[in-house]
C-alpha cells in the first residue's frame, strides 16, 4: 500500500503549506486513488472473499462501507441493481487474465519490416502525428476517451484493446491512457490504422488515417 501512503502524504504536505487542491487536481488525485485501489486492494479483497462465498448457492451483493478509523460495516442485499440508486457508484472489477498458448517458431526468423508511422487528420484540421505509430494510437484513444473505446468491446490477441488489467504476456505493450485503463499496442501499423478507423466510425468521428 506504499503508493497510497505516498499519495496521502503528498496531499497532507500541500494542506500543511496552506495550499488547496483545485478541481482539476482533485479529479486527478481521485483517479489515481481509484487506480491504486483497482490494482493493489481489489485483487486482495477478491482472493480473500471468493473462497468463502463458494458455499453460497444464490446470488447476493455485499456492500462494504469503509470510513477511516471506524470498524468496517458489511451489508448484504439480494438486489443486483442496488448501484442504480447511488449516483457515483463505479464497478471496478478487473479484467480476467487471458491464458495464452506458447507456439514455437518454425523456419528462419523473418526480417523486420521497416518502421512506419501514422498521421491522423480530423475534420477540423487537427492532426495527431507522433514519432511512433503506437504513441499516435495512444494519443488518439486519450483524445476520444478510453471509456468510449473500451465500450466497443474490441480485442487484440484475445486481450481487450482497452483494459484495466496488465496482461502477463503483453503488458510491455500496454500503454496507460489514464483512469486506470491500458491500451494494447502490439499490433502492426496497418492494424492500428484499421482499429482507429473502426473506432472513429463507431463513435461518429470524421477523420483520415495515413501510414507514412
């Protein structure tokens, strides 16, 4: 929990110096806190509770009410849509790990194709063009909103294109796009171009994608 401790210490230091968090900084702090909870606390809670609940044969919802310095209060409900009555309720279930089968390579190693880049031109003239195609793709997803892209259900190598879990095999190619979301970028440039065009079409965004 060291990351949470460091975050709270930084906030406390600001308060001691008489500085208050503006709305934008407060939002960033909240997103970072939620991200740490997703990655460090939720897995521990899940691994602890899941075995104990295996003997229960009917659906239920457990609501944990946590107030710092107070005993934890746990409420049980049979209503699966209880969150509809809570305006800021968020589901933070992590994506499950994908099981990948290792396939040995056969024949001589292929020669790497020359590096290519992407240029995205929006209808208003705005351009996204970075030195790497993966970074152009990442900037595009951050611009249109990772949650919107996530909702499209797209996948790459069986891994959600936008995921809240770092994959065991492809985590080195998963790039942060904010809010605890990661974009998998291990595809080739042509596939990235296709994915950008699919996302734009689904979200009604007018643009042109070029490989350069």
